[in-house]
DNA sequence: TGCACTTGTGAAAAACCTGTAAACAACGGT
DNA sequence: ACCGTTGTTTACAGGTTTTTCACAAGTGCA
């Protein structure tokens, strides 16, 4: 496969759940456990809208309590770190009233 | 099965209630929760005339109050978004004095 | 055609939801 | 005990959706 050419636009983010790691261009992001769990959950379900319930259950192990905002707070932190490493890529999309979706493309 | 030919005219709209999504040609429409609920209700009952009462009850959970126009307002918004994505297809038909009907074909 | 009634739709107001900083708590290491 | 780090909760600004309203446009019938 061609490598030299213009510039790679994909594959910049690698997620390795077994290694508890997420890399951008080969350099590890420093994510906390929760941030990584959240990223892994989203990344494992690309293009799919995940509800807050699903996300909370996957990351915290239990469904969220009423008015729990932790998913939002962690999405915000994750976006900040991903955004710092990949300034020009939008990866996590909000679906108002439902939850979030991870999409490497649009 | 033939694939190349002229152009597909059907199957352009997909509705996936479990995934909180509606797609046209594979691309997600950005519908609000109410808009999606309304579309799902109509789409689940193709060719059938649904009264405002039925639609309101299905989407809002309660029958409409006297002079409630919310069903009409949301039908209008839904038509606008569907029309933008599928300019040449009429999907939602009005039945004066009764309600609306969803028909992928005529 | 004229009238009464119904529907379509833009826009304002109200309600609701999300983004994010900051306060606070818990914990491990020194 | 103090410090740095992570996790949890709260508060508030800003954004989006829902609701409501008003009027234009359409429909059907005498």
C-alpha cells in the first residue's frame, strides 16, 4: 500500500482496550480509567447512537441515577483530550435528548 | 441481483426505531425526538390513515387537548426534513378532517 | 362564489438539555 | 499530613427542542 503520498487522514487514532491504551499517531493519550472506558465503549460502536443509559451502564456498571450528568462531564473531558491531539477531527457527536455517537468520519 | 442499472427508487428511507435513527440513502436525518417518534408511528402503519388522536397518543402519550395543533406542526416539520432529503417523493398524505397517512408509494 | 371549517407554517415564548468550569471528596504515594 | 491525581457532584451559561400562537392557505359544500 502507498505510504509516502499526500497525508494520511485516517487511522490516526488507535484504541487498544486490552492494553488499556489509546494512541494518536503512535503517541499515547493520557486518559484516566473512566475516560478510557468511555472512549472504548464509543469506539466499539462506531456510527451507533448510544444512550446515556447505555454509556453509563457500560462505564460505571449501573444505569445512571436521575439527573446524573457524569456521562456528559466525561464526554466533555474526552473531547478536550481528543481535540488537543486531533484538533481538526470531530469524533463524538451529540444526539440531543438521546446520547452520543462516535464517528471517525462524518 | 441487479445492481448497476438505472437508479433505485425504493428503500431510500430506512427507519430504525431501536437505534433512534432514520436514514436516507444511508445518511442519517437529523430529527428531534418528537419528529422521530412521529415518523416511526407513521412508518409503522403504512397505508393506514392515523387520526390526530392516535398520532398524539402515540407520540405524546396522551390524547390531544381541544384545539391542539402539535401533530400538524410536527407533520409539517417532518415533511420539511423528508422533503429536503427526498425532494421527489411524497410520503405523508393529509386526510382532511381525520389525520394523516404514510405511503412510501402513491 | 362565498362561507365555515381545516390545515400549513413561521415565529415567539417556554421548557428542556448540554457543555463545561469549579468545588468537593477519595485515594495513593511520599 | 501534604500533594497530586482522579472521580463525583453542582452550578450556570448557552444552545436546542417543544409548545403555543397567529395568520395564510386550502378544502368542501351549499
